[in-house]
């Protein structure tokens, strides 16, 4: 790549001498991919020609892979395997949604994709910061503070034997950022990324729009890397239905990860098997197979753990203490997370006008005793959510939240009165001939929701609001919400370690480009997105994140009820079972099981 020539072309775009088509043609001749060139043109064209970015004035280099691995190994007391082979069965009540990491919208799909594919970077088990334990051996941030040079590991092979190179990284980003891309990560990445290019077969370079405290996480580590030789020729719009995403053609599910894909039988199970040739020798799995098994009810999962038919489950909080007492041999592990439970309201007026008035949204929160939800529904394995930043976040600061929605039914009734909703003959409020009644969809098979939904329904009825619950399969719920065909949805979500939340609350993050299924938009919130990224001092950045959480908390587009702990149950035959709030499943490559 001729960097000097590229800068000349960028200058011509800024002065209006070159249009988009000419820029794409010229950069193609320089070897820049169409996707990278398109992103670069869009960003350059939007910038003031006189704008400057200032960096730290010094080159910043990552720690070495060896140092990073030593940090991880020091975090847990790994046992040396006393047995090779065997399988681990993990029973869940929800199926996965996709095998394509750029398209996943659910946590469970991520458990599978992170075992079949590799991220550019790993994460610290302590605080979630990026480490050079993935496909990248190291990175360097130039003196300008915006140019990131990523050195890739030599000798990595795809599961079909092809060499992994920088071309695979570029092609993955090209697909995820294409104009017809359906990746929910697109908006987040475009918010920060100015340009990217291949330097050589083992080096890629990314340029941030400005110095950015979370560029590695938000722009470069949103998904695992896909193989170009499998996905080239497939239009980005067709990625969701491609057999490589649905698993109907296992030969197209080709990763570099520690496990190889075997099969996905929809609604029943996903099977992956040990990759004995995994390039990261320390993480070659000990077990032969991991099976993600799907059942209809959490009670079934608990029963299977007790009888030895399964090895790992997520324990419903209400069952955790009872399970520990009745089965002391089981491994019951609880931990704080970045996760939360929330109900989301559709603010798209073309779908419903039920929730347009902020007083209605606030009233719904005041009508709920969320301390009661935390103590009874979650049996103490949760905490009332004050604001949007969960317990592990750098911006968790309940004492700095402007509005605390304590349980106050009278306040809820007053707000609904102010909004013009008057009590009808049957006790349900009405306005302009319309009842304050709506459907709430939620995932079937969840014991937690089966307790929480009736409580919410009763609490809202007591202030004159009718909620009609509808239990549907989890993957169906995701589709319904993404398509905007809902009034209210009760669901869970998990943030990343950076504290960034614009992927849900930013104006541009509506599906398919993010998780803003509410269609919420606040100019005040969006104005803080850039400062929340470009502020390098973490304490100052945390204060900006708190300002952002106060905006959302006051507007209430989504009712965040509690910040969750997770409780995992493990069979006594599993060793090195260390689920945690940062990396729930990374222990799997080190796990071993007792001989039969």
C-alpha cells in the first residue's frame, strides 16, 4: 500500500476533486479492499478538511502474549489433567440463533462461536480489558494516537487446513460493514473506525477517527474472524441464511478455534469436537466433545444435573440454595456479571403509541417493587438496578443517579393521571377511547420469568395498567423484537467491559445495526457518545458514562429491573470449572472430566 498516494487521494476527496466512485477505483488500484475504501470515503467526506487529531505523542505497545497468558494462568488454580477425552454436556432452555459471529445477537450463540472461531484479542479474566491472547500477537498505537498496527500470529490454520492471513481479517470487516450488512455490530464499529487495510500477510492496520479509550474493544473485537475462502462470493445480505450461519452445511462452518463444528440440530443440540491441531497449544481441549443440549424447562435441566445426565446448567436463582443443600457434591458457582433483566417498550409510533409519554414509562417503573423482585424472583442473586450501569462496570455509581425508582404506586398513579389516562369501568385506564393494555412477550421455559411476569402483571394492574403476557421460544422472541413487531418484551442482556451502551441507546443503533429495538433517540445522549470514547482518562470517562446513564434512566425507554448474578451448576466429575462474570465459558478448553 502506497501510503503517500492514499493521502493524496484523501486530500482530493476533502477538496471535492474526487467523488466516491473515483475514490473506490483509485484505492482498488492501491490494493485497498472495497469495504475498507467505502468506510474510509464515508468518514473522510464527513470530516472537516482542517480537522486534526492529537495523540499521546508516544508509541504505545501491548504486553507480550507470554505476559498475557501468565496473567490468565495466575487468575485461576488450574489442575493438571488426570484424564484425557470424554464429553461435557451443557443443558440450556434456549437454543442458539446463529453460527456466524458477526450476526449473533444472543449470548448463547457466542458460547459456540468463540469455541469454533477466534477473536483478534482475548480478554482479561479480571477486568475484561483486551489481551494479546487471540489471533493477534501484539498491537502498537502510533504517536498520532489513532493508528493501530496489529501483528497476527504466524502459523494459524483454519480447520480445513488453509492458512489464516490478514486477508481473512479484512474480509470479515468488509462483510460486517457492507452497506447491506445485517450485523448488529455495524453501528458500533462505524462510530469509531475511520479506515483499515492489510499491510502484509500477518499485519493489519486500523485507524480510529479520534484517540479512543475503547477502540480495541468497540471497533476491533466485536466478533470473531471468519475465513475469506469460505465466505467470499456471498453477499453480506445473504449471510444470515447461508449454510455457514445455519449449520446445515458443516463444511462451511470453518474456524481457527479450539473446537470444530460437528452439527446443530435445531431445538435439540449443538455438538463441537476437540481440535487436536489448535494453534494455541496451551488451549488444545482435553475433552473430546462439548454438547450444548436444549430442553424445554429449567426443571428438566436441574433434574438432569442431579441424575448425572448433564454436566453444566445455569441454575435458576430460586433453586440455587435448595440445590446446594440437597446435592452438596455439585459445584454451585455464583458471580457478579455485566448482565441485567429489563422490559423494553416499543417507541416506534408506526407500531404503537402506548409508550410515547415519558410519564407512562416512568409510572411503570414506580409501580414495581424491584427490591422484592431481587429478593424473591432472584432469591437474593440480584440487585435493584439504579441506572443502567451494572455492578462490574467502571461507571457503576448508584449514589450518582438522579432518579431512583423506589416502589411508589401512588407516584405511578399520579403520573398516569397527569398523562391523561383515567381509570375505566374495569379498573384499566383509558384515554381517547383506548385502554392502557399491551402484550408483553418473553422467553418460554424460564423459571425466573414465570415468577416475575405474574408479579409485574399484578403490580401494574393495581395502578390501572393491563399487561397481557405471551410466552414464545427465545429465538422467536429475538426475531419479533428485531423486526419491531412487539409492544413490550421482557428479556436479559449483557454489556461489555468498557461501559459503552450506545449499541442499545444510541439513535443509530436500531436493528439490524444494534440493539435499540425501542427506537429510542436522545440528542443529548448521542452528543456524549464521542466524548465517552475519546476521553482517555478513565475516571473522567466514567463520569461521562454516568451522565449518559442518567439521561436514559430519566427517559425510561427500557425498564431495567435488576442487575443479575449468574449461578452455574457443575457436575462433580468436571475439573477446572471456573465460570465468571467476564468469561463464562473460557474454562472449557482447560476442563477435564473423571474417567468413566
